[in-house]
C-alpha cells in the first residue's frame, strides 16, 4: 500500500510538470495538406498565456520575432508561423508548391479563407504541447488581424485577441459578423491615425465592441505605420503592459 501511494504521488507530480521544449522549426499540417512552419517558445509557467501571432500579407513570421522575445521575457509563450503561401509554409505534403502570389480566388473555400482553418490546427499543435486551450491568446497584424478576429469570434475559449491595423475586409476576409459575435472578452485594437483604411475600419470596430460591452481598448499610434511597423521601442511595451493587466 505504501508503495502504491508513492507511485500515485510520483504520477501526479509528473502530470503537473510543465516543460514543453521550444521548437525553431515547429510544423503542423493543414486540412488540405499544406505544411505550415513556425517557431514555438513555451511560457515560463502554466498560468501564463501563450500567444499565436499571425503576420500580414506578403510578410512572414520574422516580423514578430522582436516583439515575441519581449513578450517571452515577461514569461509568456508564443507560437509564430508563416501563413500558407508565405515564408517557409510554401509546400504541401506531396511537394506541390503553395505561393500566395497565385491566390487569385477570394471567398468560400479560397486559400485566404483556409487560413482561418489553419489557425485551428495551430491551436491543436499547442494543445499537443500541453497548452490549455483557454490559455491561448491570438495576436494578428493586418491580414493576420482579420484572421485572428474571425477565428476568435467562432471559438469562445480564446480569452483575448489583439488586432494591429485590422481592416473591414482584407483579401475577402470581412469582419462585420466577427466583431459583433466576439462578445465581452478582452480585445485590443491598435492602429496608426494616418493609416486611413485601417484607422477608419478600427473606429467602426471599436464602436461596435463598446456597444456589445466588450472589454475593448483602443490604442492610436501617430504617423502612418501599419501592423508591426508601429513598434518603435515604446508602442510594443504599451501593448505588453495591457496584457500584463488583463
């Protein structure tokens, strides 16, 4: 009996351990066979959020590295990956090339729309790594912001979403329903005042969020910078401070 209790204690301790390893070449496969490549760094402790970060059109995961390292210093985890057809996410499992330059179709069943479903597989990747689904936040820039919001509106377990320079519609991904369906969860919208389309879109989204009684914050940056270009050594810390006070 004594040995049984020792075994039980040992088992419980093992189950409570939280030490997933970082992966510089983290990979997962989409529902249609696209191999998506990213970088995963776990949180320091299991009470901290892990953020999936989605880049903008014609960019790559690299745009997030500087911000992600600052977030990691605060103990948060992150998972950054190249959207399909971008960066290293350029092939299917059968070696067929995937390039966003040839994503001509928009709307239903387009590669742009499939980016939303890809995010679901990114969440599954983190779950496989031991990250609880209610500890997964999402941050998106430009096109990535729209993907983030549309996905989060449909998946209520996502506790927080941060949108940098969202637009009412990018590549056919329109946020009119998503911003209304997101609900009362915390949401941060950040945009430059001179980035006209994104700014005008963000103002409308902010007003809708307030009417829906969302825990919404609106950060306005000077100038015309778009997406992660707003990070000037100060603006990113403003966002991190908001995260720290959730």
